[in-house]
């Protein structure tokens, strides 16, 4: 399905002021009636977009290699002491054994769902169903939205009826930093001092994109101290979430906090992050990886994943039995 450029611009576009209002960190001059916790932000990152756009041509288990990462930030759920669970992240991947193995090992924020490209839109709808049933307002977040919107529409997702607004972190960064050239996403997270690893993984990319959105929203207060206590607390919470690096034990490595990395003995010497990992953590990672090594028959993988997602005894958010 070919999507014209003019067909993807129908979503209302929000800037930094819109994000600040939704996150309830606007200036005191904004009326409290304009502040809303009813919004849900959903960020997307898609790898191998062209293959996904041609998903309808793949049959008989011959699926393209792809990754679709998405992260969800529910503004209503923001409260104290939720840094490690404020953002829910997913990574949907297919289809060769080597590609899936690498994606599972590199995704740091949960477990990876393996499925056929034709079923990506169905899975996304299933993940977002609770927010639609509650009549919540959903904002699509991306870094350069046009390719993402084209791919989602090509996959069969009804973008117009799924999302109520869109936010492009690329445009916000251009505005706030007054960029002369277009920065890459890696350059943006470096500038925002966000701890990150393996941006080539779609699930990780989507998670860091959500953190970048929060960091951009609170950027104006980086060197200021608002007098309102509630505003200070809210900003501190968002800053903590944006800088929290919580890594799943199912990934191949437990990246340590940068502050915990050993100092290189010589200038220019590369730090081995594994030096920061205890032997016990390595054993945990190896054991978990063994437990989550699936059968590599594509048909079995896809049928098993959807059988789990459709049964009440299974929770798609973690792919584990309740």
C-alpha cells in the first residue's frame, strides 16, 4: 500500500508546550483546566521499514527481518517511586533465527515478541486496547514521523482512528537547540545526557525516545529553580525517569550506570562493561537466556505468541503466565 505524503499529515501536531501541559509542568500562568493527565504517549521505532511495507507479499512463513519497538507512557500512572516502571516497552521482531536471537539479546526493557509481519498491526492494537476502552487520548511520538506513519499505515494500522495527536521529537529538538543541521537521534540523547545502549534495537530506541521527550519537556528548567513545590517535584520525577537505566535480565549484558564504570588505566583505553558485572548477575543472565530460547520454527513461534496473547491466562505485556 502506497501512502502519499499528504495523507499522513492529518493528525494534529503538538509541540513542546503541548507536551509540558500533558505532563503537568506548564508555567503557573496556564490554567489548571488546561492541564490534563488523560493523555497516553506511545513512541514507535521501526527497523527495516521497506520490508514491512511489503508485508502482504510474504506468505508460507517466508517473513522479512524486521523490528517494531514501542514504548508507552501513561501520564495518569506517573507518581513517586515509579522510575523503573513508568515506561512500558515492547519489541516485536521476525523472522530469521539469527536476527531474532540478536534482537532478544539486545532488548533491555522486557521480553521480545516473535511474530509474522502480517500480524504486527493486530498486536499493536491488542497492546493499546486498554487505553481505547477507557476513552483515553493517545499521542504518537516519533523522531521524524513521516516514515513511521507510512509504515504503520502500510501494515494496516488505522492511524487516524488510533491516535489523536502526534509529537515529533526531531522538530522539538530543532526548535529548542536552534540546530543548523539535522541532528541524529544518537546526538540528541548525548546532548540530553540520557544514559543509553544499543540504539540499533527498535525496542531500546523507542524507550529512549520517550525519555528524550521528557528531557526536552523539562529542558527549560535545567538551570532554573521554580518556586512552586509541586512543579519542582514533578520536574524531579520526570528527570529521574529520563535518566533511569533499568535493564532486563533477559538481555545479553547488564550495562552498568556510567558512574559505576571503572576508570581506564590508559588514555583512550576502551572500558569493558562486563568488568562491572558480578559473576552472579552473569549466571542469572545466562540462565534466563536459556529459559527464553524459543523453537525456531516460524509457524510455531507465531501461533504460540498469538495463542498466549488471546488467552486470559497470559499477559501480553510480559509474555509470561499470570
